[in-house]
C-alpha cells in the first residue's frame, strides 16, 4: 500500500468507525497484508493493519480466487460470531471471548441474576 494513499484510508477508517457493529475487515494480497515485496520502502505503508484493524488476512501476489473465497467465508464466520456475541442478554463483556457459547450464556445469566 502506497503511503500517499494512507490518508485516504484513514478517511475510510473514520467513515468505517461510523458503521454499526459488527464489522469485519479482510486484507487481500501480500501488499495489503504486509507491504509485500516493497515492504520497508519510504513510500510504502507496511500493511493495511497499521491503519485499520484487520480480521482476516488473504496472502498472495496475486491472491488466488480460492484463497479469496476462503477468506470471505472466514470473515462471514467471524461476523456471525460477533453478531451472536452482541445478542447476549447481559453486559458480561469479559466473557465474550470464550468459545463455548452454552457455558458463556450460563455464566452470563448467573452474573445477571446475582446483580453483577
């Protein structure tokens, strides 16, 4: 990613932050993931994750169509997980990172019942 476009990306980032949650970002290609073969050059930003948070990386120069599809599928899984986490009946944010949804929901309900 060229450094001269970083300002434009920051504009997009500000607009992206205005989007309602949940949201997922996919970086496609070696240049977007890490800066590619031009990493470290004076005019190249070393990956888009230096400017906005990235959920899924699809490496490759150029990224293969199968890899892009796989990245989109992973992004959809992450998006669904974020949606499910937002639907919990309480504000137990520290528990949301756990993988076992049934255990998470039981603990969340217990805490709500106790008034914490």
